[in-house]
């Protein structure tokens, strides 16, 4: 399924030009239920970082409801500060678990 114009525009506005192609290819890996909605939310949650984009998309595959809780306004049930803290925490968690290059054995 091709990415929507809105997703393309949001991706261009969020990711650096040198990361754009990889971001678009990463988004194309998710074409399950509500793909356009998931793409838009994942881009916003990633804050322009490819590792976070992939991490959030994986989270959408595992539990769409939980993913949307992080990415969309949960209404009156959760304070905005609480949700913002949770998103920051999860982004820091994704950053901490970046794949690291193998170390040489010298």
C-alpha cells in the first residue's frame, strides 16, 4: 500500500533529508490495520529519529491499542503531562537499545 500524501509531507517535515529515504522505507514495512494513522503517529513519536520510528512501528504491530495510547490524546483519563512523560521515557528506552556496531577483537 503506498504512503499517503499526508504521511509523505509529515515525513519530509520531520526527518533530515539524508534520513528521508530510510524513513520512508521503514514506514512501508507497516501496512497492517489503520496503516495511514499508524504511520502519522509513529512519525510524530519518533521525533525525527530512525531508530525510534522502527521501534514505534514494532510497538504498533505488537499492540495497536497501546501504541495509539502513546501517540494520541487519551482524553480525560490521562493527564497530558503523564502521557508526555511516558513518550519521553519510551523514546529514551529506544535510544538506549540502539544496535551497536560489533567491537573488534584486537
